[in-house]
C-alpha cells in the first residue's frame, strides 16, 4: 500500500523490484519475522537473519533481488518492509515544524544501519503492528516508526555491526574444496555445518552456491553419490542391505530404501536381483 509518500508491504517490495537502489530516493526499513536469506550491500554479500531490523538510507547500493543472488532467494522470507520517500520528510516537516532535528538526523544518515537493544524491541513491535493495521492506526504507527529511526541510539552502521561473508574468491577453488570434502567423507555423516565451514562459506550461501553451480540441492547430490556407491556394494552378495545402508551413511534402512528407490526406480533388493539375473 502507498500512502502519502511511504509504502508498506512484504518482502516482494524488494525482491520484485530490480531498480538500481543507488538512484532510489527512499529510506528502506526491513524487519525479518521468519526465515533467512541473503542480500548484496555495496558490492558485498551479507546474511539476512531472522529478527533483523535493518535500515537503508537513500543512494546506497543494495539488492535483495533473486536474480542478483543467482537463485530464487529471499522470496519466501517473511518480512515487513516500509519505504519512506525523501519528499515525505518535507511534508512531515511542514506538518510538524518542531521536529526539524528529527528530520535532520535522518537525512544525515549515510550508512545502512542495524538496529539493536531497546530500539530493536520497539521497532519490531511497531512493524508487527503495522502489518495488521490500517487507516489512522497505520498513520500513527508510521509516525512512531519515523521518530524511532531518526534517533541514533541502539543503531550501528554496517561497517561496525555486520561482517560480509568470508568467501574464497575463486569458484573453481570452492568447488574443488567441496568435491574433496565429499570424496573424503562420503562414508560418514556429512553435516551442512562442517562442509560449508570447510568450503569457507556461510551455510546459507553454501546452499545457494551449491544449487547454482551443481544444478541441484546439496542433499540430493550427496544422496546420489551414496546411491552410486551402494550399487557397487550391492554387487557383492556378502553385503547385506542393512550393512550397505550403514556403510553409506544413511540413518536407517527405511530411509536408504526410500532414497534408493527414488533414484533408481527399484528397491535395493530388486536392483541386486536384476543385476544378478
């Protein structure tokens, strides 16, 4: 909804709008209620975490657009977004001339901000209220939010509050590390935490990177590798199905059978019988 120089909505305000944010003349306030994702700020990749309250001033470069991140990312993030146009602050100042200090403080913001402490508690509550209100209640809530973000307390610039994701810059090196880790640990229970740390990536970015460069989810690729190994082990009748499931790192025979049949169209036992016939 757009009213009087500000917009209120969900994450799609940002993910479906591919405009160059450097030319944008709005402050963007974002409160993440559920889920997580990623975004680009001044050319660097950052995590978008549940409960984050972030403020982006006009003319800084940022993007939440899935295409820029190489995947259908951020689409499912449940967030409340408010965008204040610069012109709206002029109208606000005319209506409330005694608030000149508030407007001046807001206009002097040059860096994106992460909200913390008591202000985080107040703003997250106001944003939740805004998502279900309308009419006069919405207008009053907007003014309260405007007052809160114009005060510098409990707000840290990104340069202090956030660190960009530590990336290994070369894609081929990332893939080489991933392949090496999987090959060395295929018979173990490979956790997402462990492999993403070894590859030098945040878990969220690892999943995004893997799907883009391997063409599938990490768990599907890993299961595929394990199923191919299981097929080789099934050729030896001395290996029971339960032993093979355990050796290939599956939590249970039932799960192994389900994954195997989804990949091969037959159960492990049926695959063994057809190979031997």
